C-alpha cells in the first residue's frame, strides 16, 4: 500500500531497528494471540478450531518492530500501514480489550516506560490548544461525517428500543437519546438552555422545538456553519444562537445546561474549570445534564499519563473520565449527582452501525480526498471504540447534576 510520507510519516517508515525489543515483542505478542485464540488457524485445522475473530499478520517483522518500539501506538500504526488485518476487526479488538491487563506479564509491566511516552505538551487544552484539537477532528469535513452518520448528524451514543440495531432505526434512536437528556434537564417552553458542544445542531433543534431559548457553544467552525444552516432551515433561528466560543467564556445564567460527550475533549487538568463553568452558568434551581463516556478510575489514571494511539491520531488532548473523577470535580464546584444512568451496550451498537456505514461508503470517502491510510485509521478508530464498549472497558452515562445543598 502506498503511504504519503508527508502526511503519515510514522506509518510510512518503520521505527529504528531494535532487534532485542522486536524479539521480545514477537514472543509476547505471539504468546498472547495464541492464548486468546486470535491467530490464524494452521492449514488443515478443524472448522471448530477456526471459530471466533482472527488476526492475520502480513508482515511479522514490521508488526513486531512497531509494537516493540511503540507499544499500542505501534499496533495501530501497523494496521494503518496494512501490515495486519482481520475479517472481524471489532471482534479482535474486543477480545484484546477484555484481556488488556493480562497481555504483558506482571514483572514486565514495570518496564512499560520503555515503549510508552508522555502526552505532548502541544496537545494541552489551553484556549488556543483546544481550538486546534477540535479542528483536528471536527473540522475534517462535514461531508465525511455525513458519509457514516444518520440524517440527524448525531455523533454520540443513541438509545435503541431493541437489539440488534438497524441503521434505519438510528435516527429515531438518536432522537430518543436527545429527548431523554432534555427531559433530564427539564427543558420545556421558555427554558433558558445553554448547550456546551453544539455538534451539528440536533439537540438545539429539538430543544427549540419544545419552546426553549437555546445558546449553544462550539469551537468547530465547520459544525457551527452547518448547524446554523439546519436551524435556519427549520425556522428556529429566532430561538437558537450558535456561538463560536470556549466553554470557559460562557456568559449568562441559564435554567438548564446540557453537555453531550464534550467532557472527553476537555482534558484532566481542565476538569476543574469545566465544572466551575457549568456551575457558574446555572441559575438558582437549575439543572445540568451530562452525557459522558467513562472508564474505570485506575485505567483513567493510567491513560492520563500516556500518549495513546487515539490521542495521537484521533482526539489530541482528550481523556475519558471516570465516574469518580466526575463526582469529585463536580462536588468541588458545588454540585451533586442526582441521577446517573449507564447504557454502554447502546454505544457498541451505535458504533457498529457507523463503522458498517463508513465501510459501505468508502467510495464517497475516497471522492472527498481521504486516502487509504486515513480510511484504515478511521475504521480502526470506530472498531477500537466499539470494542471498548462491548468488552465493558468503557461505558456511557447520562447524569443529572444540581446545586449541592449546604448544611
């Protein structure tokens, strides 16, 4: 596969040779894949022996060399380079996620600093950094996202009425999700609503249709432009104001504040100002409704200190919080958790539908100018995320926060 060395320098070239590390990686990875039954069965193996997801390595030396040098970042880059494949990518990644704590023998885990690096300072979510990080992902192309999202252009977990989910039910499932969080926040006629993280405007549209007055904030110029078009086309421009504004600069007091899957882009060092901004924006007696992806607290602390494949290629500056982190930071801002409901299995289905739609529309993505490496990166991202929810490594929650009553 041809790789553009300017656009994808770390995919186009192999890391410097380190025979010892490559050999160790080959031994550990080979043993782990065999133990988890992820290797391709040998010729003549029985049909029963070949059930389940499988991983096929096309270039073992490159595969092990990348992992030996860069760990899980190298694993993802090797997929981007076409050095390994699977007919069930999400299935392979789900198995690996389920056993992530067992992949490296305990004595070697203390040496993980040899193949992981700290997050780059440039990815910090200062005001300027946050704008750059959001542009990196959300300003890629509205047409790219339209190629795999449903007609609501909702880019967060849906809530389905049953499984397995079908793509033709996705728009209704997204409306079900939006309506649930609007209900959680008590949004109705005359509500002054602040939304932090506009997306492409679907929540603002449904809130305005209820009679709310909506101020919605985003740092994505591409999203803001299309959201304004959609709001105007619906005849609701007099009820919704889309602002290109950082959450730290939100103005006014509001009856309800909603933020759907935006906290993941804030970064751990900015969770304190994030929750302070939510609290500051809330009128007395108001309600805050959050939808947030979460992970276990120990895993979150581990991830926070590590530059990952996702932080390098997909969401620079991002970090998925734990429920404990949300509780602690919201409490420090004078808020209490009044409701907390999880539905991670719905996100797994949402991501499956997005991934299948993206794969089916590769011709559209190619016509938009996104090359084969980008397409493999995006497929890996969607499958990687789906696997996180299927293995319960990740969850998604809807939370209600209210003012904490002082004793």
